């Protein structure tokens, strides 16, 4: 592995843990994606399509990732200097992946989703996910839209995806993984949509995008939701 791939990732304000470490090279490993997308496979069919004959190899790869002391960190830049951070939390008995949004002017990063045994989310609608994947802005872990789409997919949940979503996800799976039936898998992943399932997104009554997910920081009805001003700035940063 290139030593440059292990350079420190710095600090994310308001987020404790680490050491955060750039691991962009992991995005070129097909086995990495199988573990990363595991929580998105909510049916036995989807799990079989995802792992296929690579189940044991993917498990071993993921275990080695969780056993390291450093916290693999990936960044997707957004417009106006906003950043989406994806952090692998390699804490014994509390492993998981955190999805955070930050801007240099903010005192702290905002949690969008947590992918672990106590899943929180969704944090992204389909349109927000695709906009982040496709913006082509430099300065992050990758500019490849397929890698970005898969990297952010576990934070996504949306009950209204466009007709071309299956094809879009299938292309990313075909490019970045070795799954044998990418289009069938894409359809299964979009049907199940991870631990919280699909959520309904709306701007009605708020003026900014929110959802109705029971475990979402972006659902104003939840007691743990972000405050109105924070919901506003999150929605503005992620707007397609």
C-alpha cells in the first residue's frame, strides 16, 4: 500500500475519535465495497447477490479494516467549501461508519447518518446523493462519481427514486465491484434501502428539505433531530 494513502486526515470539528486517516486506496478494492454496502442488503436475496462467492473473503477484508487503530476517512467536497466526511469508527465493540457534513465556518460538523448496530438515518435523498456524486469537485478522496455514489449510499433513503436509478446504481456496481448481476442487485438495494428503509422527503411547511424517517436527524418530529437553523444549513449545503 502506498504510504501516502495513510496520511493523517486532520480533525473534524465536534467529532471525537481517531486518528482519522486518509484511505482513498481502499476505494479501488472490490472487496471493500462488499463490506461497505452490507447494511444496504436487507434481504437474503440482496445479500447473496452482493457477496456471491466472495462472502468469506469480504468478511476477512472487513475484519482487518476494523482491527486497525486508525479510522479510515473519506471526503466528498460539495459547493461553497462544504465537505461530506465518511469515517470508519474502528472502536472495539462499537464499530460503525459515520456520515458527517461540515463547513469551515461551522463550529462543529453535523451528523447525517450512522451505519452501525444503532443505525441513524437516512441523511440523504436520492437527488442529494446523486448531486454529491456527480459534482466533480476536486479536493476529496476521489472525483469518480461511481465511487462517490457507493460511498454515500448507506446514508441514503428515499421512497421516490427516479426510473433511471437502478441503471445508475448498476453502472456504479459494475465499475467498482465484481458482483455478477449488478442490475438485479441494484434493484434489490433500492427496494430495501438499508436499515431504516425508504423515507419520504418534503419541503412543505419548512421551506427546506426534511424527511419522515423515525431514526433521522433530518426529521423535525424526532426528539434528537437537528434544530431548525441547523436543518436549514444542512439542506442548503446538500441542495442539488
